[in-house]
C-alpha cells in the first residue's frame, strides 16, 4: 500500500506554455495506461495512481476543510471511491477532473453535516503551507510581526474566494486545476482570485501590501 504524502508540493513558475501542455498530455496518457492495467488485473497500477494524485487531492481537501486530520480522512474516502469506480471507469475520461469533483463534493458534504462555521487556519497550518523554503530566521522574524494580520484578512474572504486564493497563492494547484476542482472556467477562477486580492489589498493597505500582491505575479 502506498503511503499518503501530506506535505503539499510547491510548484514554480518555470516550464510554462508548451512544456506544461506536454506534461499534462504525458500525465493524461499515464493515467489512461494505469487505468487500463488495473482493469486488466494489475493491482499495483492503483497504487501508482494513488502515488501520482494523492498530494493534489490532499491540497484541495485541505483548502476546503482547513483541518489536517479531516483532509487526510477525505483523501482516503476519495481513493476508496476511485477504487470502487475504476473497474468500469473509461480510461479516456479525465481522471483529474473526476478526483477533484469527488473530493470537493465530499468535503462540502462533510462541512454541511458538521453544521459548523468556516474553520480558521491555525499558525501550524500556515507554517505547513509556507513550506521549507520559508524556514530562514529572517522570514520567521518577519512572519511573527505580520502573519496574524494576513491570516485574519484571508479568513474574512468569502468562502470560494478564500479557497481559490489559498490554493493558488501557495501554488497547491494551477489555475486550470482549480477550475476543474470547483467546476468553472479558468477565467472565473482568475476573477475570484482578482477579487480576493483586491479585498486583501484594501484590508492590508498601508501594512502588508506586498504579501497580498504576490499572487498577481503567479496567476498562471
């Protein structure tokens, strides 16, 4: 059994355009091959699919639930559903879109059943999102002064804007992947991102504009 990996991958802005398209095409082709192999009785193909998609499914689950343990549970539920669906899953279908849709619906239903108000991100959650590249003492010193202000501002965003902002600002998912996840166009995602950034700039005006504005340079 493949171990779940819960540390989100940080994606850089390098390799855009043609390289991204080639990578997406290669990933789609690999999905098709692995699905076909599983349907032919190769059990290990499912483990390979899990290893390939777990991080991004977890990123989406965390973005909605903002609770590590609940996100872990959601990931397992999604892959249990995938395992049940895979024998009749058309290999040419968009597996990414299917995973994102199932994950999003599961997380929304989970929040609805819990009947709770949106969860605020803890300092530990934000530290995990930032990742190892921000472990330098200088960054931590700066964060100690500004982190709470930024977190409070993000927590005031409308739920969908907050989800899009967190997933994109911390490079957990690409614009197109977010669009697949929440069932809209990439243009709509950019619109949510723009509104979220504008709200944050207004709320953080004169204090931490540079932090909120970083997302403008990473829209694609």
